[in-house]
């Protein structure tokens, strides 16, 4: 992969950016090698209208080349929140060019601006690339067992 830095912009998406959000979700499907799944426009607009849902998209040459989604979780132990970084992906041909690091820095700046002391992300133990990336961007790993409960057949 190319390690040359390229010019890119990061912006927070809102309900005015539905097409860009749809492009980002399609990028997630591509990078995560998932079936082409995407919610309805109505559902995506509802998410984009929520203050507790954060979408940061990276653009290079007027194209969505990466991004992240995160949720603000208001806490009840204090008057603050935590952020759960849900998805982060960069188009393969744009990886290792500083975009992922830029997205993490932008999310960190958002947290600081909002008085949020920490954010967290889960990575599959076998996803060595993701684990290396989160360590390289300052994350500290914890040993946690994640339980998944299916509620519908």
C-alpha cells in the first residue's frame, strides 16, 4: 500500500448530506466485505438528525474515501457522556495515508469540545490491522468478553 499522504477533508455529516452518508455506508460494506446492506433514506435521515449520532466522512478529490460513525452515550454516573466508535473504514486504495489518523483526531477534538473524557471502540481479536491501528493512534486495549443476544429470528 502507498504511504504517501494525500490532501483530504473531514466533515461531519448532517441530514443535508444523505447521499454522502449512503456512499459511506456502501464503503463500509465494501471494506468489511459485507452484503450490500443499507437502511432506508427515512431511517438514515433520522440518524443524521440525531445529536447523539456522529458521522465523520473523509473526502479526497470530492469523493467519500473513508469515515466513521459513533454514538454519544449519556452516562448516569455523572453529567457527562462517553462515545462509542461503531465503524471506521478507509477505502483500500486510500489506506495508510493518514486519513484514519485524521478521523481519530477529529473525533478526539469533538470529545474535547463537548467535555467528553473518553471514547471506546471494539475490534475483533483476529482483526490484527484494526488492533494495530487503534494502538498506533493512542488506544489502550482491555480484555473484554462481548456477548451478543439475538432477539429476532
